[in-house]
């Protein structure tokens, strides 16, 4: 909101024919504007990560004992139902992310491409990596659910692509 006000004096100096950025104050002001823009970019990136593109349906089941939960058919059915939703959702997100290309040419388009990919994949990794979801997977592993291998394959691919995006964002 305030950046145009700070940037205005530098623009006015350039329009009036005066050399912009020649004084120490103008240099500090341009540095401040640049840092404020970078900060705005970081805030935008954080908002994108928090909001994410996909929210997984997490069953409202409290698991205190993995063995007891694995022996309860109603609990296992609810957990497998959730896993049946998660697996195709992961596959769809991965397919969509892998088919995307940067929306322009140049380094800024590349940076935004990797940031968007990281934000989407980060949201899913955080949801699936939560302690309650880990317990769900433990119960299904103890039950030896037939749905687990497919889910694990897609989850491994999700993590691989997430770390790739994270490395690229940190590198850029």
C-alpha cells in the first residue's frame, strides 16, 4: 500500500531531469523500496503456502492404541475410506503439477513457477505428515490394508517432487 508513496520521489526526480539515486537518501530510499518489495513477495508466498490448493478429508477418529484401532472394523473402514480419497487426490495434484510449465520467460517466471509448485506440494506434505495422519497410516499398516502400497507410491512421489521444488526455490 505504501510502496507507491515511497517510490514517488525517486520517479519525480527522474521526470524533472535530476539524477535519480545520486544522493545518499535516495539510495537508502530505493534500497528500502526494494527490500519492502522482497518482503511483500515473501508474505505472498507464505499466504500461498498456508492456503494451498487442496485440503484432504481427515476422518474425525482419535487413535490412542494402534492395535485396538486396527481391530475395530468401523475405524478401519473410515480410515480406508479416507485413504481411498487421498490416493487419487495425490495422483491428480502430481499430474497437474508435472504438466504445468512456467507462465512466461525469464527468471521471474521460473521463480514463481517453483514457488507455486512448492506451495501446493508443501500443503499436502504438511497435511499428510501431521501426527494424526501418521497414526492413521500406522493403523492401516497394522491392519495390512491393500490400499496402502498405492498410497505410499504416490506419497513417495509427492515428497520427491516437493523436495525438488524446495531445493529449486532455495537455489533461486
